[in-house]
C-alpha cells in the first residue's frame, strides 16, 4: 500500500483558517469543507492560535522595550569605533 505525501500548509493559510474558526461565524465542518482540509486540522490550528495569543500578552504589551532608538544606536556605533581604534593602537604598541 502506497502512503500519501503529507501536505504542508503555509502559515498565512493556517492563520486565515484559525481566524475564521475563532470568529465562529461558520462551523468547523463548513470551514474544513470550503478549504478542502480535515476538520481536525481546523481545530488544531484554532487551538494553536489561541495559545499564541496568550503568549503575546504574557510577554508584555509591546516590543518597544527591546528596540534601541536611532540615537542610541548611533552612540553605540561611535563607542564601538572608538574602542576598536584604541584596541588596535594598544595591540601595535604592545608588540613593539
């Protein structure tokens, strides 16, 4: 007996199906039939979507705390440049 190849679904397709299931306008069976997938897949993606939503709100309200402003980035690049020059100078002088 020859086994079929597993289908891989793109993440944007999975997200679309998950969103439809979360809206609960149509039943899981209707969504599955319209998109030619098994109803278990719809249920699985809906569950994963809900779990993902929880993790978004657990980590904080935004990612702004993790980003560095352009001014801070420029200052850090200047410091890196200065320290690189000092490091090279000290390497040359210690070898002589």
